[in-house]
C-alpha cells in the first residue's frame, strides 16, 4: 500500500512572481507536473498534493493535466513548516501493516522513477528511508548526523543515521557535514502518523520540522537508512529564477546528449530546447536555437535550420525546414511530407498537411489546408481551409478568403492549376483542374477546368485627375 505526498504549498518569495512557484515551467511544463508525471508510474493508491499559496490555481492545473490519475489535494493554511504540511495529509493516508508514504517536493522536478523506487524499497514498510546526497557546498540543507558524528561521512558507507539538523539550527561542526537531506523520504505510514502527532516547533524557525521524525525513529528503534540519487540534478530544487534557469539548462543538456548518442547532429547542444517529446530518425540535422514543443516526430534525413519553433508536428523523411520556420499544430497537428521544403520565414498552423515535395516559401501561411504532391506556394501567400491538388503553382500575394465574418468556408483547387500573383479566392469556391487564374483576379464564383479565368476591372487612365490635397 503506497501513498505519495507532494509538498507544494509554498509561495516561493524568491521567485518574485505572483504565480505559484510550482506552476513555473521547466521544459514547457509546470514543476509540479514533472513530479506528478514521475509519480503516476509508481503504482500509488493516491497522489496527495499539499497546496497553499495559489491553491485553487495549482489544483485546477493539475486536474486538467492528469484527468484519470488518483489525485487528492489537501491545503496547508497557514504554512507552518514541512512537518505541518504532511500533517494535513494524515486524514487521507491509507492504513495497513505494510503501508508506506513517499514524501516528495513539488519544486524538485527532475527526481527519477528509479530513485523513487529505490527509496520505497529501502523503506519496505518497516524502515525510515531518507534520500541523501553529498554536496561540496551544503549551505541551506539539513545535515545528516550519523553515529559518531563524523563530518563528511558517505551516505553509502557511513554509520547509522541518528538525526537531521536543519542548517539554521546546526552547530559549526554539524555545518561541516557534507551529506545532506534532500527533502524526500519513504516512511512506514503507521509510524509516520504517530511521529507527526508528536512534533513541536521548538527551533530557530518556530516551525514544525518533518526532519524531527528521524530522532523519533531512532528513539523508537526503527532503523533509519539512506538511499542516494544517481546525480545531483535529480535533487536540485527551484527557489529563484536563477536556479530555474540553471535546472533548465541541465535538463536540456541531458536531452541533447541522448539525441546525439542516438545519431542526431546538433550544431550546438547548448542552444537547443525540447519542451515536450522529440523523436528523431537517422541522419537528422538540427541547427542552433531550435525549440520543440508538444509531440514532434522527425523522419530520416530531415534538416532543420536555425531559429525554428516546431510544436505538435510530424516531419517526414528528407524534408527541409529552412531557418525561422514556425510550426504550431496545437490539437490538430501539422504534417510535412517527404522531401518537402518549408521556409524560410514560413508559418504552418493547425491542420496544415503538406504532401511529398511540396514547397512553402518565405512569408507563406498555411492553416487547415491540404497540399498534394508537388504543390508550390513560394512567396507571400495565405492558404486557409483549402484543398490543393498536385503540381499547383500558387502565386505571390494570393490568398484564400475563407471567413465571411461568421463562418469558415473551403476552397478547392484542382491538379495543375496556376494561380497568378495577387489573387483573392473568395470561398466557398472550386477551381477546376488545369485552370489558370490571371494575376490580380478576385474570384467569387467557380473557375472551370482547363481555362483562363480573369476577374479584374479594365485598366483605365483618367486625364486631368487631381490628387486630393490636405487643407492648410
């Protein structure tokens, strides 16, 4: 029987923001969402988040992100310390002889599932298991005091843990200890309830310290053990914009290294961001300052130029995104076909579906439109709510006028159509296969296949006409 308690009540004063600290984003997702994503894979009976500052916003955001997870929320108002936070969860913790409570922090987003499982196994429903790590600079952390009080002893080979002393309450000798408590532990639930009831706030902060239960466990003869994470990054918390930025770069470097080890060529791994899921085939090349959000799948041999932003899209093999392409598939997604060329400075919006060998050039926008093999819109054009056939040439400055002020309408353009420059196709409209639309035409009716259609006023010059002058 496993319950997970995530402490997320703090205001985060050092963030200097009105947003609750745990809703600040890392890699495009709130800090707390990272923790809950990991926790959902641990098989817990319930995921209990302790909220406080901005509680309603935090709870609503997480419920939307995890609609089917066993979420529960309790509120800590006012905030009187870590022990007081966990006390709020006591009424919803499950009972049982082997019941275990895993305690995590909502502002420590990169804790890994393997580390959490190791902590649970170390507890095994009978021991108090602490997640500890040795740091060269332990300032601000609670120190792990072991039997004999030897400063700097390793958490893996040192003597039995006797207590955790918070930094503000530590003596100079205790502050020399490099092994610190990370804020995460696994505890037998029955014992946890008993120890929480005995907490007091006789300390420098005047708060109820969760760490005081370590000394209680020792007094009760309950073994206190320590487990360690695989890296320091796993246990780093976020208390300021500087720390958030540092953790972002650490996370992105890990993402970049995993992609490069799989064969992706990154021009500079320090200038690369994944804020979701990026799956790449072989021989993919990505230039600097590219951002990937949501779910992005990139096929073999794709080349992505500098400064592209791609969200919720599938890029097929051999396609090229020239620099400064912006793709945002939102919920509909965007598809770029094999050997298609996009950009520079192109925009693909939700529902854009480019077939093989399609060319979308500079300052062209495509929204909810399907372009078949070999279609081209190379300059300064808009295609919205359109179906475009094979080998269509869509001229510079041409648009589909798809919105009548209340409803969207569709434009259908057949195979081998040539649309001249600066045309307006007023939907609903069909242009038959092989038709040619003369430059500057505004079409409000269907154009027959295989014919030239021109819809523009006859050119005239008016002699003696005077341009209006401003009154002085």
